[in-house]
C-alpha cells in the first residue's frame, strides 16, 4: 500500500472523528497514522508553522533547526514510515556522521572523537584507560541486550496488558532488569570505568532523557549502544525535512491541518450509564474506572479571534500534557491536576543560541560536547532546590554546516549552542542581537567564550554575524511548555515506563495523550512510538512490541 491510499480502520473499530491538539512531531505522526487507518482527522496547531519543538528559524541566509538535532534509533523511523506505506529513504536523505560527535573536557588539552563503530571506540577507550576497551565491549553487549528487550517489551506498549511483564524473556532477565532499574546510571558506569572522561561520555545520554546520570536508572545505558555502535545520522537539509515529511504524509492521507489555531477547551458531556472497567497494569490495574464523561469536540480560536467547535469522537492531546490537562479541562475531569505536577520532576530548561559565524570553524564537529570537571555540581544546580544557573556549565554545540551546505551562506558556519539551565520561566526570554533578558544573554555570552577558549577559536565572538537567543520563558510562549522545560518530564525511575503519565484519560472517554510528556517518553523516536500507541489503543491492540 503506497502513501495516500487510505485503508479502512481495523474491523473492530469503525471510522471515528478525531481531533489532534498540537502540530509537533507526535501530533503530526498520530494524525497521519489515524487518517491512514481511515479515521476522519483534524489537527489544530496554535503556531503558524508546524513542528512544535522541532521547529526552524531562517535569518539572513542562515537556517537553524530550533530543537532536535540527533537522529538515533533509525529502525523506529523505518517502522513508522512502513506503517504509512513508505520508507525513510523515500522521505528523507540520511547522512551518517563520522565522527558521531567530539567531546571537549575541562582541564584537558585533547578532545575525544566518538565514532559509530564499536571496534574504533574500543581502541579509543583502551588508549584512555587500561582495560577500558574490553570493559566497553561488555558494556555495549549489555546495552544492546537492554535495548532489544525495551523495544520488544517496554516501548511499544501502553502497559494495558500483563504480557509486557510476564513474557519468558522478561522473566528470564528479571534479576538483571531489577538491578538496572534500581541502580543509577552514574553508579553503573563508575563501577566499570575509572577515567572521568569515559564516565562522562557514557553518562551523558541521561541528558537526552531530561535528567542526569545520578538521577536516571541504569537501564538507560542502552542508549550508549545507539551512538557508540549503531551511529549518529543527520537528515540532509535539516530536521525540518522530517517535519515536512510528516506534514506531507498527514495531508496526503486526508488530514485537515489548521495552523494558527489554538485549542481553548476540550468539550465533553455526561456518558450514558454504561461503564468500562479498567484492565491495565500498574496505576490502571484493578481500578474498575468509570469514565463519567466523553468527548464531543474541541473549541478552537484562530489568529483573528474567531471561535468555532470541531466535533470529535476522539481527541488526542499531543501538546504539552500539563497545558492540555490544566488549561483545556475543568478540574474535576483532570487525570493530572496541578498537584500531580507539583510532585513531578521536569527535565532541564535550556538557553539556546543560534549563531551565524563568518569563516570556517573546523575545530568543531557536527556535534560537540563540552563537559566541565564537576558536572555533578552542574546537575545539582538544575535539579536541586533552590535552583540556579550553573557556571561554568556543561553544554552542547551543533555545527550542521559541517555536513549540510544549505544551512549557511557560502563562507559562513551555522552554530547552535544549548546550555542546560533550571526549568524556570522566570529566567526570561531570549532575543535577536543581544536584546534578550539579561540573564539569558549572560548565559549565551559565557557559553560562546567557553567554546572559544576550549576549542581554541579565539576570535569566535568577533565573527558572529547573526545571533538569536532563546530562554525558558520562550518555551512557555512557543510550545506551552510546563515550567519552561526544553524536553518534558525527566526520565527518573518514577517517571519511566508504566510509571510515566498514562496516554489515556481516566475520567473522559475518548481522550488520549501523545508526545514527550507521556509514554514512552522524550525524543523523536519516542514521539513516533507514542503516536503508534494511540493507534493501537483505538484498535484495541494490547500487543507489546511494534505493530506488524
């Protein structure tokens, strides 16, 4: 079946009227899948442009991806596109990055290049620490095993069936899984590697999960297999090409996209006397829930202020879950009211700097990481109370112009800097050419100076011809982010797997959730999986693992 040829909804599920709230990756992916299954789908997005956090900004010949910049877990993308009758290769052109990334360390003269090749990384680790090469091999075997179990049993499930827990595979690995869930990634890595630099390379994936190595379960060491063996890729033309592909597939399958249109209320009515008992796992197990209300539609307002109602049998909140729950529903119908969020842990906020730089910057790879010696203090500044902006701060730099000529004018470089900071909108907004709030601009100035010093680009600041900063308050304005977080709720033990926010309302029949706030979690692959989980929900498919 090719793109655009809609198929009938599964026999057990009649076509439904669906409204998707949010035109980010999860919203677009959910819309495309449900429309492809034969449902009648409207998607509303408050901004004029689609993509959500995966946005794009162009200025004076430069084009910046404003969000995700790492293409990992390629088989998740492959599977998603196959569900729509197409392929990754037909939709985007991927480039494998070599090296995958470069790491600079405070107090060290030499940087480290990480490749998507186990043997090459084994040699590198051994050169840094005697015995670390063989330790890496064992570490990656464990990481691959954990990754495969996660994909087969824990990612593609809403935990509404005991099969996620009681399979022979899970029972066989129960002791190991229990250890990985109850130990921190920091402890797990430190037990096997002594050199601070290697521990930081293996601990950094926790930041992708909106957390820190000491706050993240060791099960997430599975991510090291992705970058140290499977490799890092980049979509030629930038991540906006991926968003364009999702938008194109959605509209080709019949989705009606309403950009510049904000959802202002999820409309409900009392249900008839029938009830449906909960049969799920964990929080859903044995509750015998009665959803007293059911959705009837979504009230929306366009940029001109005109309001209307889009009728719906199904509503999928693919925007920030805190916003959907606390702003679009009355208190008595909220599954996750404000007091739930008061006990939750946000991922970090971020100060972003989009820089257009005159001349070349070969000192930086496509991806470069800058790690301070005491990065525990960095993470404590972000996650402990009271919070404060870390200084110096570990940071991430993307130079897509190292790979892609289209993102910068000839003779210039495109540089994106991300500095993790507390998720606190009070830190302020960014701006163009230094016009952002003082604290945001100071963070950007320090980051530019740090990159210049550590990478030995002494004139970096003087060569900047385009500058725009973004702060936590911008995330609130642009994507209705809870607490100004850049990623979503952190992947702590209490916010992982079946303990993460469920993707179905417990009080309103027909209301579902997709995106980084809910299961399975943060990142582009997880957003695609969250879309598939909604598809499985509507099809009454309780299987674990990817849909066949």
